[in-house]
C-alpha cells in the first residue's frame, strides 16, 4: 500500500500520470468524467443543533450520505466486493418497496428493463458509428487515387456502379472516375505515374498529420488500439476520461483518418474502444449504472462484444471475444445482454449497408469446395507460421514501444507518425498489393477464382477451361505470367507488412492489429495455397493426390488457405482460440471449414505459447504497468502470505487507526505522513485485535465534511469507529463518528496461507487489499500491487514496473 493517495483532497504523486501512461500532451480531462474533487459544501448534511451547553449535535455519517464517500480516485482499483454489496442492497430495497404502491412497482419494472434499454442504445449508436466509419474510410482511401466527376462524395466503386462503359476485365475503370494525373492533364506514362505517386504520398501525410494532431491536442486517450486499457478497466481499474465523450468523438474521426492514410493498421480493435465509450456515456442516463462501478463494467463487457460484432459482422464471435479475451467478470446475465446488444449493432450496420453488398464486412466470401484430410498438413504449417510470427512480432513491438517510452523518440509523436507514414506510402505505392487498403487486400486474397475474375491472382495459362463439376470454381490449372508476377509482389508485400506493422502499432494514432495480422497470414496462406495447387496440377498422379485431386478436378482452394493463414497469424498475436474460429466462420458463412480453422488456431497458440506466454494485449498491459491480474497465468511458487505482506523486516510499524482514543488532528497527521490508500482499524495498538478497514479517500472526505458541517469539531475532537457513543461530560468537544465508512468485514488470511490461494482470492473476488492476521491479531497487509510485484519478482522481471494500484 505504498501508493500515492489523496490527502486534504489533493493528489501527491512523484510521477505524473502523463509520464506513467506515455501520453502526449497534458491529461486535463474535459467534462467527460471529472475526478471527485468537488467542493463538499454542496452536501445537505448540515447537522447543526443546540445541544446542552451549546455543544453541537453529534454527526453520524449513517444518517446522510456524504458526497464523495464510496467513490474512487483516478488510477485506482475499485472494490468489487463493496460495489456488489451496494447493488444487492439497492436491489433488495427496490424489491421490498414494490408492493407498497403503484409508483414503486413501476419503478421496479423500469429498473429491471433499464439494462435491456441500455443495450439497445449501445447497439444502435455503435452500429451507426461503425457504418459511418466504414463509408468514410472507403471514400477517403479512394481519394488518394482520384476523384469522381459525378460527385465528390462518391468512392471509386460507387462512382462506377451506374457506368455503362465498365467491363469485367476492367471493372474498376469508368469515364466518371478520374485519377489525379488525368485531372492535372498529365499524359500516360512516367509523368502520370509520378503525379499519382506524389498525390498518394501527399494525401497519406495529410491524413496522418490530422489524425495525430487531433489526438494530441484534444484526446490523448484516443490513440492506440484501446483493448489493453479496456481489459484493465474491466478488471476494476479507474482511468477517468478514457471512455469519455471527447475520446469518443476524436477516436471516431481520427480512426477514419488513420485508416485512410494507408498505415498498416486496422479499425477493428479501436471499434471496441468506440463501443465502450458509447456504453460509458449511456450509463450516465441510468442511476444504477452511474453510481456503481461494478455494474458499469458489466455494461462495458457487453459493449466489447458490440465492437467486434460491428467490426467483423460476427455477433456470436463478438460475445465469445468479450468472454474469452477482455472480460474479467462475466455473469450469465451479461452473456444474454451482450448477445442482444451485438444483435442490434449488427442489424443497424446491415441496415446502413456500408459496402453496398448486403454484407457486414468487405471481405465476406463463400467457398464451395470441400477440403481433404491430407490438407491438414499445410494447415498445420500455416499454424506454425502464425505462432512463430506472432511471438516474434510481440517481442519486436514491445521492444520498440519500450524504446519509445524510455528515449527521446517518445517526445516527438507527430514526427514519428509522419516518418512512418512517409516510409509506408513511398514503399507501398509501387506494389499493387500494398497500395490497396488492408481490407481490400484480404478480400482479394480470400477470393475464389472464377471465369469472370480479372485479378492477376486468377491469371492461369489455360484460359479456355471449363468449370469444374464440383462446386462453382475452376479446375486446377497451370500458373500464368500474371500469377507469377502476383506471387513475387505478394512475397514483397509479406515482408513489407511483417516489418512495418512492428513500428506502426503503438503510435499516437488509433491503430488496430486485427487487420494487419490477418493480412500477413492471408498473404502467407495464399502463397501456400497457390503452391499446393500447382503441386497437385503437375503431380496429380502422386499417391497423396489420387482419388481426391485427379486431373481436371477443382480440389485446391487457395482462398481457403488465405483464410486459414489469417486466422493462424491473428491467433498467434492475440492468443484467441474459440472466439477467433467463430469469427472466421461467420465471415465465410459456412460451417464446413471449422476443422481447418481450429487446427491452425490451436497450432499457432501452442507454438506461440511455447515461445512466450503473453499475447500482445497482455504484453502492452505489463509494459504500461497496469495492475492487471491475468486470469490465465498460473502461480506455481511455494511462498506464504507472510513472505509478501507488509510491513516486512526492517520496515516501520504498520500504520493503523484505533476504534477510539484518536483525535481528528492525530488522524489527519497520519494521513499527511503516509501515502497509503487505506488503514486497518484495531481495538488498540497494544492488543491489535482487528475491527475493520477504512479507505483513505473516505476518511479524508468525511473529516473534511465534519469540519465544515458539524459544529464544534476541532483538532482535539475524538474520532470514533464504535457503534455507540460513550457518555461524555457536558463541556466535552463533540466526537466525529465514522462508523458508516468502516468496512467491518475485510477479507483476512492467516500468515501461513499459501500465496497460490491468496492470488486466487484476489482474482476471483477482485480484492484491492487483504489483511494478514496471526491468532486473530493484525500482522500486516497485502495489496494487489504487492501481489503483482511479487509475481514479477518470481518471474525475474522488474517489480518496479508495476506503476499503479
């Protein structure tokens, strides 16, 4: 409990929050969620009265609620047990009153219905925002290549929809769409190429500059993916302003700009942050969610499912993603509400139809050919590749982000973004597969070739070929010149994506990792699929191909390999399993390919876990020093509570309060001289029999409120934590009763309790602290930060990397 807390309503921290979170700009949160540092004169607990001899009336904080008591300060962890107890008391009171009057009955019904209404609002707003982001990003991405003469607001595809001059061979070319070279009158050839090149780079730099500037000036929390912070918040951590309205506005706008700039990032991860911002804002419309941090986190868990639902058009996968990847507390009630909210969001996005194909995502595909058992071998190879790349990416990205935090590089976020954008644009433009957006690239790689496809990936030597009898695809054919060109370009694109994503993820712009990871895997999978296809074509007489891949048969689907590779790489980076498989089969619209996806996903997870236990989000949580107890991490060390508790040998005595006998001045001096977040209350310092635990914030607010609103309270006034006030002489100063802020049932363990059990208690109950006793007497205290430091020390990591409480 050596964390800096609040004293006299001011925050005394040796290190600024700006430095701890590696944010650019100041952390002056607007009016999103202001810290609880209001003037408590606004409270109604006046309590003045003329007692005997002019003595003021005794003030018992149980009579009236003191404003600020029971709330939490920024960068602190909530008390899950207290929040759930408060909600049970509130629900019990509503249930007992509903039979008293019609109004109470209606209030009870509205209270029960408010959760579903909240889910409806979150789904509607999140779906609408996702649709707007998709449409805007597609238009601004196409703006780098040209403009539509029929209307400036039309994207390339929308511009050519109504054109009668388009053909299947050149379906992207129409008179209504003009490239920048054509608009500037540059003739075809080198000059036109240079003009288009310069305009592409210029637009990319402009979009990225606007994105990083808006983030830095208006909402520093709008940068990054947001999923590591969402996971930490759902575990009970307080980051005020992270889910506020300014963050929502700036993240929505800058996400469009960042995606349109052509950087190697995606919008799927940040959409989870956007949905959680919507949920947090709507929570303030309902009292039971506004005043209870634990209930609010149930809503945020559902919002995380909504974010994935609108990102991939996968409502079921979104619910499983929230359950598997981000949620810390996920009761059955939250599962139902998550499903409903994801359904509403998907329906809203479907109604908007941002891609004009009646689908929720750009790269929706359908495969018609079955896979063969022998193809599990290349699928396993893709899983191995995904695991190796995922582990390598995490190590490289964390090393680069740590360098950014510890060197002068972090002081120039705008310059860093512009340099990475310039490098990306200059290297991406010459290659067709890096010039297009990552979503379009994945769509191209997932595509199953047909007779009407003009893509180089479908350029085979045998042009005059009949459609295969099995499915709707073409039979296996020899690769043509265009396909060989595409293979080389894809190889270069693979190397480019693998390297540039390391430097892009973590910059001060909204940046998701789902799409770049899927793009890497899709490229690798498509290359392997083409190789298998050509191997089967030239060696169909081999025993492994006999019976299922005879000459003229359509037995290998390269697009399926791309899909499996995308799942493998995303699984290797994030360590998702069940939710990832469900998301991928919702993308393809078929259940037939679940087994290949499962094989690749599990293989990638096993390989990646063998090289490092942490996924990318857990690694960034540890990098930022957030107090997050990973539920998946096992504690295997044989240490006891006495080994971790404080005070340790050589430390001073444990700071504590007595239930009576201390004055207001003594309590305030103890608060001034320490930085602990709370104090145990004992019968006396000699006996040290435990009575309860009081939080520092509640203590400071209550004493300040007593001085302002209770007559006669001075530094010599007695502070009581007892239930009954002892008899006092007529002229004695009135005591301050603080029984109501005392937790009479703090969690305790004995000094010989194994730390394995203590860690399990902290995880499952969401504790902030636990008191250690010996034969019923207070011996010490263990906080969540102590446990995290101990686990880091046991894992040979720096224990001082845990920055928050």
